[in-house]
């Protein structure tokens, strides 16, 4: 029986959880779920200057919001420094690593000479076979791994295929600094090994690191996990993803009004495919997920596509869930008026949502569309509504206001019938009645059906709003 699958996501907490990280986390998570394995989280907080508590929290919050729950407690990399040092010493004992006593000046000269000779600046291995008895006094040494001098290291990758690195291009990397702290390359290998990681799924910017890490695995005689290096996300123009093109933190997407399920679906398709399926549930994704489905070509981030996917999820969502998303987003982004309005009018918002859902692509748009429910009279019309509210339009509003005042039955069909017969008596098309009404009732030119709006806000409020914007007043 193959070993139980263990995947991991290993972010460095130096900023928010960015969209590329969220996508690799999603792939690692989906693969673990598919295989009945576990998905672990490791916070790579060894860069003490740049790692912050706030960034750790942002990563945890971002993953939770996206629905990518990890198994067990997160592993904190910095806390494991003694274990990393222990492995460095074990590599020494195994003859797979050595002390290097080079001074910074020597290293600088080495780099200069390599540059002058047109070679890549790399360590020349001068302490590799030297007797440590020759060590200069008072110098704290670093520990370097012995990279093989000849041959090749092959990264047998699920996405990239067999990628061959000539070992002469891999120098003897420092694994333990002179102050006894581990380098990143050592920490990653020791942690992945100790966590029992069977599959490493990460960005292809780590592909060269993979070759260097394999040297460390081999030095310890440890099995190398399977690897899948996923191409990075590019912008719509094919260039590196910029902020303007979507290189934002996950919380920015939340604040722009995207739903986690929509983002999961969109991110899944950004670098993975299952036939030509575009819209699928997370359950389907898990069922279909395989490393073979990861694409080799770089995916391009497309906001318009993401919006359309989000619009789909908004249409498919339950009003109760959307109401919660609207309320919590309004609160998060500090829209106090909307928060209060949504909370005081929950039942009306829930009743209105089926009308709003087809008209919105984001939760923010839903909030905007719902404002007519709790907007306070007299409504200040927006510019396009002002343009609609001509003197003739106000006269039409006044006329229909009278009709509505006498209307016994306050339902959509009754108001609809009344509007049609009023339009006929005025010799106007129905739209000529509806647009001024909409402008008066909502202060906008886009809203759910005007008759629905009237029923949702109720007779008294509707009549008052139309009265406010009619030539009768
Ligand atoms: N901490 C690394 C990063 O944030 C990832 C390391 C890895 O996945 O091996 O890019």
C-alpha cells in the first residue's frame, strides 16, 4: 500500500496571502483531500526581520476564508532551528557536509575572480577536503553541504517532467550559518522530511531549489518527496502578475466582494484543468483532482472571467448565505450605513435577493443594489437619475401617484396592470412610466423591477418616495 499522502503549504509570513500562494495551497489541499491524506501548514518564519505576527494571522485568516482548512497545528519553522542544526551536524558526521572557514573577504575575492573569468559567482569548494586542523583561529565556521562534483541531479516533476541539472552548476551551499542558524534550504528539507511530506506542490520559482534540496535529501539518505512545480500566474498581457492585474492578497478579493467558492473555482482553473469543465463545485474538483491535470503553461489572470465566475456563484447561492456575506463585508469595509440598513431590514433584503442576484457580479454590487431598501427619504438621486427626472417625468410620477393612491391591491400584478392602463391613457410606453418611477423610488437608473421594488418597500414608503419626486410636491 502506498504511503498516506501528506501535502503541505509553506508560506513565508512576510506579507498577505497572495493569490499565487492561495492557488498552490488550493492544489495541495485538493490533492490531499482527493487521496484521503492530510494537508499541513508550515509557517516559514525564519526571516526574523521580515516575518510578522500580522502576516501569520493574515495567512491563517485567508486560508480559512477560502475554505482551505489545514490538518493539525501549523508547524512553525523558526522554532525548529535546533532540529535543523542537528541534521547539519549529522550530515557532517556522515561526511556529506564540511566546515568552511572562509572569511567574507575571501568570498568576495572568489566572486570577483569568477566574474572576471566570466563564470557564475560560486563557492570553489576550497574547504571541502581540507583538514579542519588548518582552521584559522577565532573563526566561527559555516557548514556547507557537499554537492556531487560530477553527474546530474534530476528533478522528476509531475508538471515539468524530468528536469536535469548538471551538478557542476550546484555549488556547496551553506546549510548552517556561523551563528548556528540554519539556512532556508536546509530548514525546508528537514521540515518536509520530518512532517512526512509525500508530495510537494509549489510554484516553479522553486524548481532550482528542488535540485539543491535533493542534494540534502541524498546526503541524509532520505527519500525525496514527489514534486509538482506549478507555473506562476501571469497577468493578462503575459507578463509577471502586477498589482493592477490581480497580484493582491486574498483579503483584497474578499473586500472586492468575491465569494470563496467562486475564487476556489476560478483559481482551480488557473493552472489545472479537467477536460473543458469551467464551472464545478469544490466537491467535483476534489473528485477530479490529479497532478496530471496541472498545466505546464503559465496561466493568465483575467478579472473579467473571475467576475463572471463570481456572478455564477452569486446566482446559485442561497439568499441566507448571501445576506451573511453582505452583512459581514459591509462591516469589514466600514460601511456603517449599509451594515445598519442590512441588519434592520433582514427580512426585506432576504425577500429582495432573488431579484438582486441576477443583477450582481460581486457582493459589493449586491450591497449597492440593496440600498434602495433602507435608503432614507428624501432620496438624493444620482446623476443619471437626475437626468431622468425631467419636468415631464415628474408630471408622470404625479399622475401615477394618484392612480396608486387609489389602488386597493398592493401586489406586483395589480401595480403592473395599473401602470399599463395609466401608460395607455397617457399615450406613453410602459418604459416612460417605469424609468421616472425607478429614479424616484431608488435614486438610480438600475434596480430590480420597479413594481417589485414598490412591493418590497411597502405602499406607504413607495408613495412617499414617488411623491418626493413628482411635480405635485
Ligand atoms: N516559503 C516559500 C515561499 O513562500 C515556499 C517554500 C516551499 O514551498 O518549499 O515561497
